[in-house]
C-alpha cells in the first residue's frame, strides 16, 4: 500500500508505526492471499486478529475495573461484553474508516467486504495487536481507550451501570426453553417533546408485564425488569 495512504490511516488511528509491515499485515484479509501482489505482506491478518482479541479482553477489563470500582463481577462482565462484541468493534472500525484501507480479494471486494461488520471487527482486533507488537501494552491501551472505550461510554448510558434487562430476560427465557416474547407499545401520552410510552411484554400472546418510560427503549427495559421479577429471576 502506498506510503501516503498508510500515513493517512496512521493519522486516523492516532498512532504512527515503527514497523509499517505490522500495519500492512493487519489490513491483509485472507481473501487476498491467493491474489497477492508484490507489495502485499506474506501473511494475512488472522493471527493478529487472534492476538488482538486477547489484548482487547485484558485492556477493556482493566479499564472497567478502574472506572467502575463499585460494579459487581456480573456488571463488569456485561460491560465488557458490550464493548468487545462484534457490533461495537464494527462501529469503532467505522469511525476510523478502516474499510477504506483493507487489502481484499476480488470476491470480497465485489460483495461489499469493505462494509461487512464481521470483517471490519476482525480488522480492528488486528490493528490492536499490531500496535501492541509495535510498541507494547501502553500504546495499545491508549488506542483502545481513544477509539473504542470513550466512544462507547458516551454512546451507551448502559455502561455507566444501567442493567440491560431485555437481554437478561431473553437469556432467562431461553434457559427455561420458553419462546421469546414481544414488546408492544400500547399507549403514548403527552406532547411530542415530552411523551410517555407504555409497553406490554407478551409471551405466547399473554401479557406478562408492562412498563412506562420517556422513550420506547426505556419503557421496554422497565417492562423487562418487571417480567424478570414476576418470573422469579435473580437480578443483580
């Protein structure tokens, strides 16, 4: 890849590599290997992705423990899961514009590989590993905080201690072999700038619980919490 394009990406990352080959490898998708050009790296980014996954787990765990000393182990686990899941990494990769710099095979190029969530999430993990190998844990820590943690915490209030009751309810029902429920908005009151929503949660057509909130999401979370209590689930 042209030096100017790599420099452009390094500026977006906020990190400048001592060994440019590591950045090159992090951008090399396996679909490109059989079509490798003379300036392509020898290896694809799968090993870097593997390492980056482990480094991310460590750094995000460390960050959450430091930021939220009062959280329980269960809250920390859920917070980490929200931060390092494929969707969160895809969003982070999108903010960095990683898709513009990937080395893809013709097949992946034709099928929209530059915007595929799984592919971009993998590339983000590979970038984390490349920075770690290039400069160590402190450099990787700074990158992860800038590109992933800060953005996710601003975007998702749940990470500040709010439980995701909808996910907990879904897991509870699955464990019992019960079919997933549905949420229905049954009432909206108040003016447009200050609405209140009432939501009912139903399973197999039967109303299990309802909830009220200033947004549909808030009302659904309220209904899910009420359902968990009625069904006897353990709630953190």
